[in-house]
C-alpha cells in the first residue's frame, strides 16, 4: 500500500490508506528483557514541536527509566542526550542543528556520552546525510516509526564506534502498552491515531509520520481509565487529523470514541487535537454539545481565507464551507471557543488573497490563532510552486495578521472581567511558584493566588484582570470538589 516517489534529490514514501485493519502489537510481549544498561546513568531529552512529540518524549523517558536511567537536570550531567525533533518548519530544524553543534564539547569532556537524534527530522534522508557529513559525534539516529526500539538501539549505540542509523521508512504495527513517564499529575495526553493521509501541499507530516493508523477504541479507553485511577482529571486525545479516527478500523468513528472517553468516571475534562475542517460531522458536533466532560474548545486550522490558496494547499474545503461549519458549531455549542492555524506567504499568495485571510479572521473572530510564515519543505508539492513574494512582504503580512488577532483575543478576555469561570487548577505558574495556574473549559490560561491544595481541583474563579494571552482570577470561597 505504498508507492515510492522520487522528488528532487530525495526519496519519500507516499503512503495510501489501506483497506486493512490497523494491526496492534504489545510492547511488553515484543520487548526482550529490558537491558539494565542505564543503572547509575542519567538522560536528558530536548523536545521540539507539537504535543505529539511532547508525548513521544514521555514514552522515551518511560522506556529509559525501565532501563535504569534517571533524569538529568541539565545536559552537562547527562550520559544520554536525545533530540526529539520537528520538521514542520525550517527554523525548527536550524535550531536543532545549532544545538547539536553546541553540545560537541560535552562529548570531548565525557567520551561515554551518547547523543541521539530522533523524531520527524530523522525521517528525512537529507537530514541523515547532513548528520553523516557534519555531525559524526552523533551516536544514534532513529525515526518516528521505531521509537519503541529505543532500548535495543541504545545498547547497539553503546557498542558501536560508528553512528547507528535505524530509521524505518514506513510504519509497522501500532505498538500498545508502551511505558510512559508523565510529569503532570492533573492532565495527560493520549494518542488515538498516528500519521496523516491528507497531503496538504505545504506539509511534511504525511512523509515523516506515515499513513493514518488508529488505536483500537478499547486500548484508548483502557489507558484513560487507568489514568483516571491515577488521579488524572483531564485528557487530550491526540492525532494529526482526529476526524479520520477509525477509518482504518471500519466500525467506529471519532464521535463514538469521544463519547466513550467522555463517560469514563473521574475524567472531568476531555480535549482533542487536531480536528480538521473536513469531515467534521454533525454527529461529532452533537457529541461535543451533549457530553458534559468535553470542553467547549475546538482547534480548527483554516490556513487561509482565500479559495485559490486553499485549493493550492489541497485543503479540501472552501472559505464558504469553513464559515458554514463555524456557524453550525456555534449554533449547537454555546460559548464555544474557536482557535486556528494560519499560514502567511504560501507560494503565489497575493496581497489581495492575504486580505481575504484578514477578512476571514475579522468575520470569525477566533479566540486565538497560531500564525506561521510559510516554510518551504523539500519533497512536498508546494516546494515546487513558484514563490515570488519577498520575505519582507511576507513578514509584513504576518505582523498585520498578528496585530489583528491580538486585538480580538484581548477583547474576548476583557469581556470576561467580572464573570465567574470554572478553572481546573493545574499547578504552579511557570514563571512564579507563588502563583497557581489553571485553565477555563475554553482553554484560557488563568493565574490566581491560592493554596497548593487546590491543584487538581476545579473551582469557581472570578476573573479580575485581562491581558492579551492570560487572565487573572480570584478563587471564590465555595470550592466545588471534582465529582464523577
Ligand atoms: N494536523 C497537525 C498539523 C501539524 S503542522 C496538527 O495540528 O498537529 C501544525 C501547523 O503548522 C499547521 O496547521 C500549519 O498551520 C503549520 N505548518 C505546517 N507546515 C507548514 C509549512 N511548511 N510552513 C509553515 N507552516 C506550516
Ligand atoms: Fe499536515 Fe494537512 Fe496532515 S497540515 S498533518 S498534511 S492535515
């Protein structure tokens, strides 16, 4: 079910959805006795990119802990350093190369130090070639499809004088029962689906993550039940394109799974990302509206407000159908918060076409938007399109878009001042341990004063201050305990 396509100087595997049911395999059954080579040693993982990468790092940490490794507080103290990388934009790749270069002196001081590169960049042949040519001090390169092989690869790298390259060019079976080291005691990420079949013309993810594979609903439900027993209050279901969940299984869809997860006792909040504007069914909207636990927040990447650009992006919807979807969602889910992703400066985008994006942002009034300058990704279809807009013009478009969105986001926050919101207190604020941080159901960050005992509880909080990207709140005296 795959076809090798040769583009420019690199070959990439183009995956097609297969009619076959995704197969699963149990990590516990396939893993040989986990080698205890990490006893007395420390690891440090640097993660770039999306939530799926963050979660992959939790899985790698879980495997390393089983090998006896313990976390290091800084790279200088580590015996094993892993760079879990992102390939979505070029500047993310440049950052990784910069850091790998900077880490070289550590290898001189500590010759036993193992240095590994994994994640989406490792799936790119041109990156592997660059590592071969420029960074011989890297000991191990492995990809997204064989993450579960980490323990045996570490042993191989320890024994080898040469860099170990172990990258599968296509996914194998869905691996279940992977160990995970989750740092957060309140909320957790849960994979429901791997890969993407959509081939948006700018995007490298279908190449680095392979075809779509869904986990079985019973495996997802079992994991979430376990998390609830461990005291987790909120789960975020992860997939590149969650609306397609189950297409490879045949008898279940995303709405069914969401409903099952939302009814698990102890799980107070359910989120999901990313759902795309295509295939966003009325059934899905109804489940979100009906289930108490599913938060009123939908991340709905639009990418552009212009139909010609949307077509060239291969997005599969138009400005009009997107706006109709927004209307359907807002009609049925009162108070829903909508966020989006937008790319500025796609090849051939004119100023007028960019104006359509600004106009769409004004029309929809997103709560927040993640905005990106288009980045050319070798091997994707858009990389071969003519791009004659200057970088200055693109940056100027991005600036105008960001200004518009910031004003809209701020207005939403100002309207909340004086109102009371249910806030799940997640922990200490990242910048000030004296202050607590939590989120509203609509995913707005709220900072508040209060005792650490509030962590893990949902409490009514009066909003007393508004900034563009955060709210300040005061807990109301009556504390409502989490039930259910
Ligand atoms: N479905 C995935 C999309 C991953 S990429 C998810 O949401 O997790 C996340 C966002 O990065 C995309 O929505 C898009 O806005 C942006 N992006 C992807 N490829 C890009 C490129 N080549 N240049 C600029 N931005 C890009
Ligand atoms: Fe990328 Fe489009 Fe899939 S943005 S992850 S190809 S839905």
